[in-house]
C-alpha cells in the first residue's frame, strides 16, 4: 500500500474505525462514579417539569418539579439505577417527560444517525470533489479531431 491511492484508502479506513469506536464508546460507556447529589442533579436536568413548559425539573421551582426531585432522591437512596428512575418517571408521566432520549435500543438512533449522516455526507463530498478534480484527464485523439473537423464541414 505504498501508492498514494492506497495511503488515501488506508486513511479513510482509519478515520472510519476511529468514528466507529467513538460511537460505540459514546453510546455504551457509563459515566464515571459520582455522588448521589451529582446523580440527582444530572437526572433532574434530563426530566421535563410536568407543569412547566420547556423547563427541566432541575431548573423549576414548581411543586410538581419539587415532587419529581424528591422521587429521584428517594429512588437514588434506594439504589435504583439512572435508567430505572428514568423508566419509572416515563411510565408515570409519559415519554414526553424525558428531555433526552435513551442511549440504547431504538432511541440510540437519535444519537448515532446524525453522526453517520455527517460522515456519509463528507465522504460523498470528498468523492465528488475527487471526481471533479480528475475530470480533466480525458484527451481528444486524432480520430476525435478528424470527426469534429468533418462535422464542421472542414474537410474529410
């Protein structure tokens, strides 16, 4: 693979591998250990206030938001995982209460499809520009020149 084309292909393959690994790590990895208060705050930021319009439970002072925050605190104290708490809140208030989609199953498409679309679009642009750049390589032969000359009536 010492040719320029081989090196370019290897570069694109390396880029694709790095992006694939980044997507897998981003979707599958758990956040580092943190305190219960940090977990409660992070969860409250991903849950919409059932009474307020467009505000998270963390940012709202409404009685409903305070109630949801107390449920989050109680469930964390009982040892529930973040996913379990989010699922319970979604079951109680509906999926609309979740401000961020889950990172598994069909919901993971929300995280991965934009990145995949961007990579495909960039690859398409690179391919298109490469074709445009190489488009001037065609050369007219003597037979082509003779055909054009005959078509113009310049002789036989």
